[in-house]
C-alpha cells in the first residue's frame, strides 16, 4: 500500500531590516516590510515529516485528528491556533485539487501526522518558529502535491499564518517580506531579492549569549510596542527608504552600506522595544559588550581606510548575529574569542586549522588578539565574565527548503507504522 | 579692608522630561523643552565661594587671572570654555552696573577666585555639572550684586551657558526649561512650574548602580544622537504634548500621571540613545533589573486598585532615580534592599527606625520582602550580584539656591588669605 508521506527541511533566516509590529494579528500582517538573509541548512535547519493516512482517522468517519511531535514531544494542535490555521489552509487547497480530479486520493480527508526536529537545541537561543513553520508548510504542500498550483510566494503566505517571519524561510539567499496593503493579506508575502550565489562570501557568526532572564515573547512584545510606542510610528515611516537602500547594498554587494543599514536597523528596532510601556529589553550587558567590540573594530578599520569588519544584528533575545566577509572571519572570530573567552565552537569551516568539525569546548587556551589597526582601543569594551558568550556558530548564506523524501524513506522522522522515530520519555 | 566675597549653595535637579540634543552647541540651546524636580540641598548640593580681589591681579594692570578649585583640585579656566563664557557674561553685567554708578568698587576688573565642593562624591555617579554651574552663577551674581538687575530666569540663562541642565537648578520645586526659539538664546531659560511646598510628600530614592564601564559623555553623546538618530526627530515632536501633560499632572499632584509620563520619557530618551550610530547605552543589567522590579510592583499595585508605587528615571548613566510618595518609601526601600541587597544607606529620614542618620554599610542582614499585592510576581526580576546597587540616597523635593555668606564668613571655602580651605594633595 502506498504511504503518503514527505520529508523536507527549511532554513533559519535572520532579518537585517526587522519585522516588529502587526497591523492584523490574526492574519499576521506586518506594519512594515522586512528583509532577511537565509542561513545554510547544512548547519541550522528544521526537518519535518508529514504523513496522511485514513487509518489515523478521517473526516469521512468523523474522526479527523491531526497530531504533531516537536523535538520528540507531542504538541497539542489547538483549535483556532496559528498551527491549525496553516494546516487548514493547505488542506483546503488540496481539497480543491481533489474536487477537480477524482483520480486523486482524498488526502485532505485523512488525518495528518507531523514530526519535526531542529538540529539546533532550543537552548541555543535561536528562534525556531521561522524554520519550523516554513518546514511545516513546505512539507505538507509537498505531501499534498501543491507545487503545481502554489508558487513559493503563495506558499510563503501560508507559512506567514504560522509565524510572520516564517514566510521568509521559504526562499534561500536574500528575501524580502512585502507587508502588502490589502486587508485579507493576499499581498503580504515573501519574494526573493537575490539567491545565495549572488554573494557567496557573506558569512555569519552567531554569538549565543548566556541569559538567565526569560524575555518577553515576541508576539506579545510587538503588540505592546504597537499599542504604546510613539517612536514605532516613526520607524514605520523610515523603513521603506531603508528597504530600498538595503536592496541596493545587496545588489552591489556593498558591504559597508549593508553593515551600516543592518546595525542601524537592529538598534532602531531595539529602541522601539525600549520605548514600549512597560519597556522591553532583549539585549543584555554581554550583547552590549559585543556591540562595543564590533563598533570599535569597525571604527578602527574605517580609520585605516578599510571596510568595516562585521555587521551585528539582534532579534528578540540577547544573541548577536554577525554578518561578515569570509576573509574577515579569522579576525572577528579571534576578537570574539579573545574578549569573550571559552564559548563552545565547532569549527565547521576549519578556520582554526586542525580539521573541519573540530570541537572546542569548555575551558580553552587564551586566544591571542589578532592584528588590528593601530587606533583600535580595547578600553571601550566592557569586560564580561568568562562564558558570557556560551556558543559560537559559524555559517553562511544558504539555499531554500529542500525536499529529502517523497514517500517514506531513510530520512523520515516517522517510522513505517506512523509513530515518531524519536520520542523524549519526559516532557521538558 | 572689605573682603568682596559670597558663598552660596545650589541644588541637584533630575529631569522627568529629558533634555537630549542641542540646536546650538555654543549657546547650549536645546532641541526641546524639559522639566525637572529640584532635590533637597540638605542632602545633595554644590557649595561655592567666590571672591574678587585686585591683589589676585586685575585687568587695569593687565594681570587678570581667574582661578577655580573643584573639590580641592585646581581646574584650569580655559579660554573659550563654557566656564569662561559664564564668568565673562557675569563680569560684563557687573561692568555695566559699575559704568552707571561710579561709587561701586570695580570688581569686574579684579581677578576672581572660585572654590567649589559637592557634598556627594563624584563616585556617587550623580552629574555635578547642573548644581556646579548653578552655584557658580548664583555665587558670582551675589558677589557682583546683580540681584537688582537680573531675575532668576535671566540668571538661569547664564548657568545654561555652563551646562544646559544647570539652568533648572536656579529654582527649587518643579522647573521647566523653555527651549525658546530665538537664535541668540535670549528666550531659552528656566521658569518655575511649582514650588516645593506644592507637593511636599514627593520623595526621591536614588539607586547608585555599580558600573565598571566609562560611559559616553552627555555632551558628545547628544550631538551624535542629533546627527544620526531618525527617532530623535519624532521625540522632538512628541515632547511639547508631554510637557503639557506633565505640568497638568504636577498641578493636580496626580501621581499616576506623573509616574507614567516620567517612565515613558526616560525610556523614550534612552531609546533615542540606542538609535544613535554607534549606539549609546547608559543603562546596564542592574538598571534594567530595577526597571523590572518597579514595573512589576506598579503593575501589581494597579491590579489591586491602587496607585503605582514609584516612577523611575535614568539620566546619562546607570543610576535609577525613583520618585515616590512619602507613604510608599518604606515599601519601595524594602523592595530595593530585598532584591538588590547590601547597598550603603544613610537613613536621613529615619525610615528604618533607630534614629535619623543611622548608617547601614557593607554586609547587611537580609531585608524581608514587604507585604505586596497577591499578584506580585518576583520571577520577572532578574537576580543581580550582591552590591549591584552600591548606595541608596533618600531625599525629597527641595528649594532653590541658598545664600550662606555675604562677605567672608565661617562657611566660606576660601581662607582669609584667599587660598582654598581644603586642597587635595594629589590630583585624582
């Protein structure tokens, strides 16, 4: 008997022009355009398997019951949730196909089993909702055979219903989310700006920062900003020009402009968080030490007639994401490891020598300060405790979602009998 | 022989609608109005003695040489400095008086000796430029007998030339600095909003926060914000309405409105700092822990149908200044001492019992959590290291500058021979 199943991966994306604020929270329509860089799935990705089977229950028998497992733990699919809105939309489109072609199996009537795993621990502090909802949308669309009727941008609208920024993970490379103007959200979708191949030497260094504090969720945080921050209204007016400038910077691979826009927009977004009542703080003292380090390194480089070394950006948490040219990775990596020592680091690109994949963990020998322009002044960098940066992840610009299996196969996360391959014994 | 000397004190002021940004940096004309509360000189003040004597040198003999000692260390009065601009303006007005009345001694032609001391250590992290320049202007004006020709608001313009916010320390109680519109600054001055007696139970708790980092000076910081922050332009548009609302809140002694406006404006100002390129950070993790504590205490109080407990505001540094009603001091003090233990605290108002002035220093017994509304949730307050708040200062709304001596007297900071009473052997 045929197993109706698909397994796909979707990437993480990190915005350089940020999304913060919805004009419609049900449809997830943003107050402004945003633009992101898709990261390489070789290093960070969500893997999802979706299977439809009448034996799991079906609407014909009144026993439709979709189930989802996230990282080995079952997650209830609540009625009216964003997750159920995504699934319902995909099922609706499949049902339309079935109604036009009676030869198609009635997958839309069968219960779904979804199993999803991230290859980065939640503890890494990276938001997994973007890659997660993108993987869900892509995988169910593949299972349902929707590629003939849905463009990637149309699929991005479905991912958007799960988590706004997920729409941008439907493409690789450089991606814009057009906020759109329509009330029904039919023009609020992701479009490719440039493929990964356009700027292959753009690398990414993620500094995962230790943080005791549980932050404000981005969903509730951004609604509070919309309701209370007078400065957000100015931000909304500023972003269109920034989007234009960012597109031009990417088009020309102008790293200086890319860097200036990225850091300005990150700071502008966090300024709006601070202008919220009560204020929202995502960056902590370690985040700010990284800002001070990168700003000083960039200042010294510019003074020496060179390009800035790295652009920093912060999402709704304390972790720094640095965009930098491949040639500057050794210098920036050494700077971070020198001033913020003992971060765990898997050397995926063999920057340190000794073989790709070598793992540096826990107490590490002191990393020498790299050669810097003479005006570089370390005094401006506040000293942080050892281990304040917990982990470093080195990656680069990546491609869009990948289809790993059509039907059941060795990469599936469901076993042949439809149960998850890996289950955590206890809920975390 | 007559000694021409005066000794005065001037208070510290802490803005509740902040000043950040100049439209003219030479004349110190601000981009927006601001409003402050003058603190009590019984606890925080600058004391200044000014003497004019031909024996120190005179312009008639071509040997004019003014000298200044700050906290026991001589400070060079540089040509073209703000300090010399203040002195020159006072001297010019004195010279006018002398030209109209030949019976007046020619003080304007004689060198000045100025000696100034703060009763709070620089290490307390409180800006001393406001009280310092106000004391200078008031004392020299008193020495020169300018009270008949200069109103307090006119005197505030001279203090403003030394340090913008100094103009507000020329009055007690609640004080507005009107930015003015004229290019020559002749309408940029302080005016009283309400005297201290208007709201006598408004108290102040200053949390002096440990901070390793040397911050950006406010002079250079605000110019960078003006040059680079798009959000500052919106702030400038917002402030006039806030000024109106703040005047109304003070007029009605409406603590809830006063609290909401004060915290919103502090956060708005720091948001503009963060929106600056490179970003400016004055608040640190301890500052933010205090914000979290006060916001949660206020939230719980409001939910229980009560007024908020305290308003927080932060200047260009990590210290929190809390405004609160006298009746809530014991609760807020206990909250701060419970969550941020071991701050040095001199009990000026005998809140803790055991006598006014009792000093609590270093390791202290654990302070019990005060009775709080049932929904108060301590989980949202990030734990800080012991001693993160270094010192607590309890004060209240205060009066304007005080004249302590006309002529030489026991409170003078200069000895009879014109040398400073106290000199530090070594420059700090």
